[in-house]
């Protein structure tokens, strides 16, 4: 299934990232966010996303979908077949928002929640009409570039809703992974949380600075994990003897008193100060906007590099990137189907400068 | 300081990786490994490393250093100014090997240990002559490609030895990060251990398969961490409000009952079987050799992609990659300094097919 009209509830970093991905796929989006700054903030994210997509698609972007700012949740979701909720991580707020969505959205629409930790079962109790259509669709920042979306169903979620959600997310270039059992924080954030907790200890105890820790990640296992995950990397490391050998060798290490993870470092002002100060030393020379551009350029470059691997079929995120850029290029070609000769091209360019109504194809 | 002659004690995956990096930098290496299969195993790693370096240096590799297999540790280290120990992770074995190295190596040589967990203070007690020259130089697999080396000094290590070790590792294209306080497992493996432990729980509890977990890593934060580390990524995610805001928002999550890390999953046959079986399902279609090639190609492609970022200066591992490939190209050019015209080129190629004694420059 592909999306005809989407609604996004919440326009923070994640919500605006969804808006950007959808619009750049040519899909119309209605957004609801009560923040008076929402328009400006979404505009900033769109600017960054557009810039990144121009790197991905040097021959031109598809015609963007139309963005409307709705005045109520009801207005936003009224004619949407896909709704993505990205409001702050408070269960009471999620309940209020999901109840409102449920009341006004078409019965056969799919509702995805961007929550990074709350179980869908705990959220869908607020949906009195159609709780069966709620899935967690947990993305990673920046949403317009990173492909992963963790899909989690709750007790009331229909298996069919999960299947449709998979298709919907895949249709906008994402990699859906369905989590088999519902747990808080799902999989990605569990791993991130484990590493983050240990990182806080290492900095707090003065073993390393935040910059040193970042360097340790990005000059070693970061590059490994960008292309294979942990298990496949270790399989290779096991060498000729394979995974069983590796497990036998590495397994017992878990018993060593290495990590401090059984304990949580006290989250006080001192720790926040230490980390914020070291972070300024590391990155203060760039503004956040500059860092965003650097990050996005790097992400595109890595995915593009991986897209040329594996005899041109692409590997991991690069394989997906091949399919995604091909799909978007197809959409872009539809926008101006007559681009054949140089003369036609320049004529088309001149024409494209004026507002044009998009040719609506079946596949969005 | 650069290396004139190196010795490697131990020729497993890590030891052979060191041998490969050194030889490909044109440095002569003597290796000691009692395994009768050592020659074949080192040869396999060399073959892989050579292949990867050809991707990095399409215009030709430097003349390789000479590899000799020594019959004793004493023979291997006798005239080495840099010795890297990579024997299995047992303290008694480390003691025996380091005592032997210490007895026979030139007094002003630097001794690096590849240990991924043992404190240098606990190892250098076995060195009765010059314990002050021991540092941990902890690399990451594959050593010939991944740049990170964690340098850790023990109580008896001279600060000067750490400085020289930094120069030595940097001279062969690595990124040395000095760990400020000596702890077991240092920094990289603490983070890896934390994530690994959580990963084992997630698979054991049936939340996801090893393939799903790997996909979750490589389609999301793996790509992020390949270019920025955890703290810099979160700084950007904090958006306009910055690091302090991010910490305030994300910090309290640590109190949530998310991770299972306080506890260690029982490491029994059942868990080993589960993971080995799922790993076969994920990767069984490739041999380990094929996976190694895929991994190496991906790593080179990612570093190469990052080397073109940041207005051509390169970013992170890509910045280092620029310097490293330039250095190696310089060495390669020295090998055949007269490569100017096509005619000369083909003459030189013909000549290069015969064994030539390398022109020894100051900079290796």
C-alpha cells in the first residue's frame, strides 16, 4: 500500500523529519502542532532535507507534496490514510492525542506512533473506535535520511495492520523491522541506552572525554556497524572456526567485572555540566546547522558508497538506497516526462520555474 | 618516530592484522608464533589486506616489507625498535611472553600489547629490565583497515613511552587515542560489552533474531556512529537548544527499567546454539572469506566516501584516510621514482616484476 494523504501530529525534530520524508516523496501532508514556532521549525528541517535529497538525486527531485498546517487534530487527520504521531513522550499526552486521532481519522487509516519507548498496548487503550490500527513506527533521527523504522504491535493491533504499516514505510524508502515481542524501548533504543549509560560512566569517571569517546567509536566499530551489525561482524572475526568458536571464546568475558551497567550514574548538574562543557570543546566551532549539514552529507556519502558495493547491487543501507533513489528518480521523471533533448530540457526548466500542477500517477 | 624494524609476537587474527599493516607500510617484520599453521594463516590475512589496499591505492602499493618467521621470541625481537604482542588473553601467558620480549629486545624499543582487557600495570610486573616501555596498543579488527588504537600506560610506563607509541602508531596510518586512566577493557570494549550483553538478552528473550538486530544497527545508528560519535550525534539531535537541553530531556530515561544489563544471561549451550543457528540463517550463504572481502570493501568505501567530505578535507576516519593514502602513495612513488612518461612507465613495470631492493628513505 502507498500513501495518498498523510497527517503528522507533532512537528519537533522527529515530526518534522517525517513531514520532510513524506513531502519529498511527493505526498501531501497535513500537520498539526500547537507550537507558534512550528512553521519556522518545520521549514528549517525541510531546508536541510531538501539539501540532502539534492545530493542523493543530482538529476532533480520529485515534485514535493503540499504541506498544510491544520488548526486541529481533527482537521489534520480527516482525510488521511496514514497518520504519524510524534508528540512528547508522556503517556497522558499520547492518550489524549491518540484518542483525538482515533475519533476523526478514516476507519481504514493506519496510525503510527514515533514513541521510542512506550508500549503500543499501553497507548492503544485510549483509542475507543479502532485500536487495532495502531502500530509503533519508531524512526531514527534524521528521519528523512536514516532508513530504519521499528514496527511494534500491541495486544489489540491486528496482524494486518502491521503488514500494511510495513508496506507504507517501505513505500517511502524505509527499512521496516518488525519487533517480535512488545517490550519498552524496543531494540534500537535498548542498545543505545546500554552504550549511553556506559558512556556516561566513562566520562564521569574521567577515563576519557566526550570527544575521545566519540573518536573511539567512529574510528573503529562505528564504521563496522555501518555496514554489518554486531553479530555478522563477530561471525567474521571468529574466522575459519565460525560463530560457535567466537561465542565460546568471547562469552566468558561477560563474567568479567567490566561494565558498570548494573548501576546508574547520578544524573546531577555536575554530570550535565561536565558533558555539556566537553561537548562545547569538541563541537563549539560549528553551529548546530553546520553540524547538521556535515552529518547529512556524511550519511548520504556513506549510503551512496555502500550502494556501489556487492557487485553494484549495494549492501545494507546501500542496497536500499539504490532502490529508493531509483524510485524517486522515477517520480521526478514523471514530473517532467518530456526531458529528452537539451533544447527540451531547457524549455522544461523554464516551464518548471512556474508553478505547475503535478501529474498524478498511481504510484506515489 | 617511525619504525625501522618491527616484531610481532602471535599471529592470530589480530597479530596477522598487525603484520599486514606493517608490511604494507614497507616495514620489515619478524614474527614469532609456535602454531605450525601460522605461515598459512598469516598468508591468508596478507592476501585479504593486499586486496583491500589495492582498492585504497589504485595507482600501486609501496614495496612490501620483508616478513621473516623467527624460531624464538629472542630471535624475533633482537633488532626490533617496535614490538607488538598479540598472544591469547591469559595473564600467565602474557607474563611469560612479555618477560621474554623484555629480556631480548633493544633497551630503547617500544613494546605494545594488543590486549583488549588486561591492565598494563598487571602485565608489566613481568618485565624486569624495562617495564617503563610497555603500553597497551589495543587495535580493532581488521587491524590493517580500522584506524583506532587505544593507548594505555601502566603505573610503571614512562609518559615518554606513551608519546613515542602515539607517534609510532600514527606513522602507520592509525588514530591513537590515549586513555586517561587505566581500567580493565579500556573504553572501546566497555561500550562493545555493554551493547553485546544487551544484544544477547534481546535474542535470548526472542525479541528479535540476530539478523533483525544487525539490521536495526546498520540501518540506523551504525551509519550515524561511523561519522560522528554518540555525543556529537546527540548534540545535533538536541537541535537549537543544544547539549544541555538534550541531556535534560534524555537523562531521566536512565531511570527507566529498560535495559537488562544489571544481570548476565546464562551463557549455556542453548544460547550458543540459538545464536549460532540464527547466524547461519543470516550469513550461511557466504563463506567467511567472502564475508571478509565484503566487509573490507565496505570499510574502504566508507572511509573513501568520508575522505571527500568537509570540503575535500575529509571527516573523521576519512580525514585520516586522506593523509594515510597520500603517505602510502608517496612511498609507492619512491619505489619507482622515474614514472613520468608512458614509455618509462612500461619499462618500470617490467623492471618491477623482478625483485628489487627498496630505496630506503628516511620516512617509512
